[in-house]
């Protein structure tokens, strides 16, 4: 498992800056004390601190060429400014992503850096931070009551990364602690984006018939199909949009999808 993405290292770095700028704009339109509906233990201010803290954590991992994890509590400034001043939080968030991108650009994609996956290089973190920030921008948009969308190529890469991550043995083992596994004969899930050009190949087949999930980009019949706009399909898989939303269509054995979503939620 290479966790290979669709973009160059520099394209990920540039998108991380742009994605964070959009996240900041979304937050500025919301109430920092509001509860995030998709992360109900957090307020919008907590969400900002999470994103900014993760950015600084990754900046430190990459800049120090970490060979093991670094506790975020040991990273100066990772907790953010005291209080809930919107301008201070915004400035802190902006400064943090600049640090992250500077570290990623200086390192280049192939520099060895610890990660919690099988991909131990800086390029993994550039891609991961783009999609981490994008999914949490969706959280912020839901909180602020504003629309959310992603450019289709990045939405497809985000969904592909999700598929790659859920196949990792360590992730499968983590999910296994949650209860009965969603695997069994005939259990397959087809994700079909209905609003993208053919060249994007925005269709996936998630195969749950073995002892662990596998996937491929393909148009194939499955036990259950999830159809809809690419961003909406992504949000369903990340459990930011209910599968019974009128923005998507579920065809076939709905229980296969529901059990998978219950078992494989993260982020």
C-alpha cells in the first residue's frame, strides 16, 4: 500500500494554503461558540484549534524529520491563543499553515518522516493535510450553515485516500475493536459520482467479501450502490452527510452500507 495521490507535492502544498484560506473564511462567517453538529463534543472554536494544532504538529514532524511521533502537548503554540478572540484564532491558524507548507516545501516529497501509516515520507503529510483540512471545512460549513464543495479532482483524491487508508492493517485492527466486522459473502459497495467527467473515473468498488476491505476504481454491480454528486458521496463516507439525504441515492442492500459506515468512521 503506497498511499499514492493524484497530485504533485507542490500542488498539494498550494492546495493546503488555499483550503485553509477557505476554512478561515467559513469560520469567520460562523459563531465560535456554536456546537459542530458532526463533532458534537466541539464548538467551532474547538474545531479551529484542532485544525491549527494538527497543522503545527505536522510542521514539527516534517521540520525535525521525526522518526517517531511527537506529543502535540510538547509543541509550542499548538494549543492556540488563550481565549476565544476570533481575530487571534484566525491569525494563529494562518501562521500555522504557513509553517506547515514551508516545512513541506523545504523537505520535498521523499524525505523520511514518521507517520501513523505505512507511508513514512513528507509527501504523505502534504496530501493528508489537504484532505484533513477539507473535511473539517465541511464541518465548519455545516456549523455556519453555508454550502460546501470541493474541486472535483481533489474530492476524488480525498475519496481515494479514504479508500487507501481503510485498507491499512493497523486501521482495520483499530476498527475491529468496535464490534462485528462488516465483511461477508456478497458484501460489496459501489460509489458512483454522477456529476464528474468520464476521465476523472470517479467510481469505486469497495469489496468486503474477504477478511479486510479492498477497493478498485471500476463501474461494477454491487450489493449496494451509493450515487450522487462527488462531494456528497465523499461526505456520506466521512459521515458528514446522512446516507438518507435527498442529495444522494442508495440502491440495493442498504444494510451493507449502514454497517460499513458504522464500522469505518473516522476523521
